[in-house]
C-alpha cells in the first residue's frame, strides 16, 4: 500500500483523512436553472466520496450572475437564487460527509476574457478593454471600480452560505488559467489605474480583498484555498508556448513565486497549483502528449518559498508517481481530476493494492473538456456512466441471454465487459492472435502510453471476469447459426483506405501508417505522409522525433480538420509539437501519383515533386461490414458498433458498446 498518500493532513483547521484531492472540473450539465446542484451533480460527487478521496473541491461556481450574466443553466451560482442553491448544497455536503470526505466549494469571480460570448447574455467583461479569447474581434468591457467592489462583496454572502450549508472550506477560482481573477493579477491583461492595477502587489488586491470578504461571511478561521497558476505559458495573444524557455507575456515563473508568497501572507490556507492559461491550454489541461507529473518541477520550487500546503495535479494518475511526489516534497496533496472521471474508485483500489484494476485516463479530453466546451454534460470518454452515475450504471439483467461478440478491438472488449457484468453468457471472437484492434498501432509512440494502459486494463478485465475469448477464429454465418445466440454484436472494426487507383501505388516503398507503427515496414530518412488527419499527424510527429525528415500532405486547408472533433488543447499541442520537430506541412495539396523520385502532387494548379524514400498513406479508415450484412437478418438480434458502424475514435467505440450491452 502507498503510505504517504493515505496520511492525514490539515488545511487550516480542517483535518483531511488522506492526501488525495478531487480537483475542480467544469460543472456543465450538472447545474439546475436556478444555479443549484442538480441530482446528477450530487450523485457525481457522492460517487467520488464513496471511492475514498479525502477532499472534494467542487467545480466552477459563480459568485454572481448579473455583471457577467451567463445563460442558465450553465454553471452553479451561489447568489443567483440563494434558496435554491442552499437546498441542493445541504444534500450534497451531508451525503459526502457520510464517507468521511471533506468538501470545499470552489467559487469564481467570473470568466472575463475567457468567457465564450455564446454563453453570455451580457458583453464579455475584463479588468481592461482587451480582446475576448474566443472571438478576438470582440473587445471586453472594462469593469468599473464599483463593479469590482460589488463582485468582491458577493463573496461575503458566498462565504456565509458555504459555511451554513456544510462546506468545509472555499477555494477561490481562480488566480490561474487566465480567468477573471487571474486577469487582474497579470499586467498583460490589467492596465487599470485604480487600486486594482499597477504593481504586482497592487494587482493582487482583487484576490486579497476577496479573501477578506469570504472571512467576513464565514469567519476568520474558515479554510480558504486558491487555485493558483505559477506560470501562464502565453507566447503571444491566443498562442501558447511549447517550451519552458520560450518568451512569456503573461506571468513568468519568477513572478509566480513572488505572487504565491503574497497570497500566503494575505492569509490563504493552501495553494492548488498548476501552470498554463487559455492561450497555453495544453499546459492547464494536459493532453496525452504532455509528460506525467508535468507540474512537479514547478511545485518543487514553490514548496521552497511557501509554508502552506501545496496541492498539485497534472497527470498524476500513476500511483507510484503520486507517492514519489509526496515523498520528495514536491507536493503536500495529490490532485486527481480526470483519473477520478475514469475510475471513481482510484483511492480505494490503491489502498487495497489493486492498482491493476484502475481504469486509466488516456488524455483524450473527448468526454470531459470537449463536452464541456461543446455545451454538453461532463462525462468521460472511456467511462460513459460518469456524470450520470445513477441513471446510466450497470445492473444485472432480469434474463440471462447468450451473447456473441465478433471482434476484440476496444468496442468488442467493452461490449464483452458490460455484457458479462449484466450476467449474460458471453463469447468474444477475435480473428487474430491478439486483442485490441487498432489500439496496437495507435499506442506505438511513447506519447500514447495511456492507450497501452487501457489495453492492459481490458486484458485484466477479461481475466477478472473470466470472459470466454476465442482467438484466431474467423466467424462465419454458419457459426452464428449453430451458436443459437440471442444477441450478436458485430465489432469488426475498420481497415485503412488505400489509393490503388493512382499511378505507381504498387511500389515497395508505399505503406500505411499501421505498417510503420507496428514495425512491419521501416521508414527511410525522408518520409511523405499523405493525409493530415490525427493518424497522419501523430505518425509524422513520431517519425520526426526519431530524426526523420517528414512532410505531411493534406488536401484540406488545415491539418486535423476532418473527422471527429478534437479538443483544442490536444490539437494545438500536436500542431506546436509538429512545428518544434520541423514537420513540413503542405495543405490544399493532393497526391497525383508516385514515381521513382518520390511523390508528385497537385497544389493550386501546380505540379510538384517531393522526394521521399517512404510514402505513408494515412487518408482514413473504412468500416468492415461484410459479416454484418451477411447475418443482419438472422434469428438473433444483431447490433453493429464501433468503427464497423462508423469510423470515429475510442470514445465512440466505448460509448456504442456500453449503450448496446447495458440494454441487452
């Protein structure tokens, strides 16, 4: 068992049973029309308390909804309808406390320039007249001094309500990520000449006055923490910096340490630390391309200048790394956000030594961040029950049925898992000698290690649930008929699209992405990848990191522009990494054919020849539906899921499988 993780710790006068914190995440879809927590929100947090986490910090809750008025229901709001908020908050805190878990209410001054105008009734606001992040053509309205004072005053009411309803403390959202309180603290956004602008200490007046207001409402000994960004990673407006040593126009690390000390001296009880901003989103919301524990080098230095507890998250879902971070004094508490979306039982499983049973986060952002910013309820790409625990869980079926699943890719594996948990008699067929489907080539690059962990988890689930897996078996209509199955789930996946109709496509130096990723073919020193989708770009980055000279050819006006929507944090970081590793990109360009020199292309009515030792075709995948059409009219109920139904991503495969299997 990890020992340091499960030691108690105090924040202010509140003792927390272990060092694990459920980090705040956006509550899109979990607020009611009056600004309270809806039942889905309560179930969401209670599930994590039941899972053993020591402290829950709720997601973004607005302190007011008048000066920066958002369309309801968007987020919870303490003062929009205090009675409604109080009623829901009582149930939340009472139920969480039953598990010995403490809970802090995260309260926000607002979004400022980071607010999406589509969610606002009013014009975007900011400390000064600066461009809106989402639509730079819109200039944010500068807050008056009276308005700033009014926002601060609402924190007194928030403090009183939080204490009254049983919250154990408050976290200020946020002197991080470039939200409104952070905009006041940064000179690039704050050009004010009143008491809320000027020097670093003067720019800290806003969060300091907020702390005083909270304590007026809740008492001087009431714990208050602050979500705090040590560095912004803003290279320029709406542009993040991929490297630590790149120019910084936001808050640099030196200033970050100074401001941390100012906030400690003001009386904050803990710092919930990270780095990044909306402009440098892939630092604040680290995708799969970021390293594990990416904030630890920063919090190691932070620990040297402050004495209050430091909470840190940032891809710490690996229990060994989390324990090491505590033992090496790089943090006092470990923050878990997405790891608790994928597996609410993370703390309990670690405590029991069942770490192999933890369902891993793969850093896709598809079910969490992307859904939030698509105005959908928060969930998880590989745990569809997240955010709807009581209405979308798995229950035993009333009648046991015989279920055959064809294809052991991710969709087939999930269908087999859920069908077994429902109590059905399950047989999983796979035509090859390995399970996982396309996850094998997808997880080949080092930056896709989370995909490998997901496959390992499914392998463990097959053993744990004793699922009958029939390898090296090609399923035919006769096998289906003889099985007398009640339900057949076709998860036969997809195959790479080929361009055999073009001249020269029979040459030996032509391959598809999976040939390179699986080592079936070795790339030469110069590689042209035809297709600038996610597969093509990730393959290009992987090869460029090996020192190859890589060119990506894309027919559209930009790379990663077609297919399933990819979250901005993931997309922008992949693009910046490709630039860092000198991947050349040719857009609005089409492959015309291949000759002995390389590829010849057409670009704006021009013919171009690009030398290449290896030509990789990555123009997408085509659903494999042959068997489905052969058996769809059989006596069994037949479903088709995952890539076989429509080529998409891991989330689509898992969600299809979960939906179908939980209703058998």
